[in-house]
C-alpha cells in the first residue's frame, strides 16, 4: 500500500470514529494540493468545530513543515475552528495535539511518539 493510500485510509478511519460518536466529519480531498489552505479533516458537533491535520507513521517521529502548520492556522482562523494535529503511530490509536504541544525546530515541527503519549489527547478525551 502506498504512503498516500495509507494516509487516506487513516483519515477515513478517523471520520468513521467521529460519526460513530455523534460528530459530523468530512475528509477534505486534495488538502495540501490546492492554492488555498485546507485541513485534512473538518469535524463538528454543533458546539465545537475542529480543523485537523492528520499524520500517520510507522516511525517513532514525524516531521511537519512550517508551511503545513501556517496553512492550518490560517484556515482555522478564517473558518473559526480549533486547530489540532492528529497523529497515529504504528499499532497505536490516534493522539490529538494542540500546536502548543508540538516541538518547533529550526526548519520544521516535530512530534515524537513520546510527546504524543505524554501531551496528546485520546479520541475520547478530545470528543468527550
């Protein structure tokens, strides 16, 4: 399975989790490939709106570009949504991190499995 297919399947899995828990959610096809900023997933429950950038990895670290984060922030501000990073490491569940929880380096942002486990919210904590 290609990396792109793995990411799409992970995003769809997350959408199903939102719907199963009383939230509406959509996958934004082509996110990251248009000239306008857009998250991977939009989710809401009538009270909260979430703009989510999704990442999955078989490694214990995942880098995000500063451009990815800048665009997520811009979209969230205009749309009026909370900004979240969802990450799924190999054989783990989803962790949700706020931008304050991820580490900025000189050129990127980085999330390790340790950061996700220590600072991230589980799906139930995010939506509960």
